[in-house]
C-alpha cells in the first residue's frame, strides 16, 4: 500500500487528487487529508438546495463537489478525511471493509467506535464519521470524515436543515447527531497528532506527491473541481420562492432553475410600474443563476419601468436571496 502524505488544505486540489490517484495509481492507496472551510456535496446533489449560500459567502466557506454520492458535509481544519483507493472485488458497496481499519484505530485510542446504519461511524451513539464510495476504472474510492475538533456551529449555519419549503430534484442530505472525537477522548492531542496516530496504524510506502503529479492534479483542479460547471452547473431542477418588502412595495419572486440556469421567474407584489413585468422576467430565461450574472443582465434594463423605485441591485439580491418563505 502507498500512503500518500498530503499537506494540502485546498478542497478543490484534494478532491482532484482523489480522481488523479484512482485514474493513474496502480497501487493500493491510503491518504489522510484536511480541507479548509468548505461544504462538500455529493455527486448527485443539488448545490443550491444543500447550501445556505449567503451564510457560506459571509463566513468564507467554499462549496465543492466530490466524485462519490451521499449527503453534504462541512469540512474545516478540525476535520480529518481518509481515502482508500483499492481494486474493486465486484461485490458492490461495502462500507464495513473500509471503515473497520479506522474503527480499529479509534478503539486503540480508548474509544468505543462502531459502524452504524449504512455508512456512519458512531462513538457513544454520536456520529463522528460519514462515509461514501464509488467505483471508477475498476477501483473503489472510499472516503470518510473524522470529526476531531471541527467547528460544529458552522454545520447548522451553512447546511440547509429545513427543505420542507424548497423543492429540489436532488439527493437530500440526512442530518444526524454529531460530535467531535476530541471531546470523547481522555487523551489530549491536537489534530495533527491525531492524524499521525491514525496513519501509524497503516503499513506501506510513505511518500508525497511528485512534482509531475502536482502539476496534473492542479490541472484537474482548475479544469474541473474548481469550476462553476462542476459545482453548481450539475444541480438538478430547483425551485425557490422569496419575498421582501422595500420602500416602494413588497416583491415576491418564484425562481425555477435547472443545471444552474434560470428556466422561469415570476415577480408579483404591490409595487407600481408601467411596463409589462413579464417582459423583464421572460428575459431572464437562460441566465446563469449567480448574483453577478443576474445583476449584469438586469442592468441592461430600465428596472423602474417595471418596478417603480427599484434598482437592478435590489432585484438581483432578491432573486438570489437564500431566506425561504
């Protein structure tokens, strides 16, 4: 087994590194890694439905998408991720095979860890690890989280927890009770010491990425994993209704998007205007569902003709607002 010692905390690089290894490395791989603040959504999820974009932007949290399925998770430097890349035995999804070595390592630290349900590791009934898998090029990519000293307050803020008022054709996340491993341990160690303790339980050749590998991974990072098309443009149909009262009246907007592109917008309210509001809303069809794209488009129109007193900034912020009715 090759044990990759990856010091990067860039989520786009780290997710690209997994794809590079599964596509190019012929040996079994184990890798521990950490991401700076990011929400990592599953391959089949709708990013708009999973992430409170306003909260993420205001707290410097990026959004990224991984190769595997499953639900959205929040990563920061207090969260340790592990990856196995091993040839597939053709038997399909098998979480026990890949979580057991991690469970053994946690138990050696005096913890009572166990696999629970489909893909979670629990300690004292609290979730400390979520896991996901995919098969690619005849190999299994299995990766999981290990909440060690993560800022759990950010989880509730950045991940949407009440989808009842939002309609999305994407795989929804399931929230569970979570805890930090450090809070459940008797031994006092920092996150880097914890990573070293886990890695020490695995035998194999330890190495870092070569210069050539770094170049290829960074290319994949820039061309795929850090792109709007991969993160937001894969989001399936999404509908959102928002309302705001301005000095010139209340405006309610219903927005429907698919693959990150606006399909339909309806604007209603007790505002005044001389123009037919459908002229404005119809023009938004085909615009990318991003604040700057919406603002650039609306700035070409005389907004006050349709909503007297409004500005392109007002309506753009409303359409891209994250609060739900």
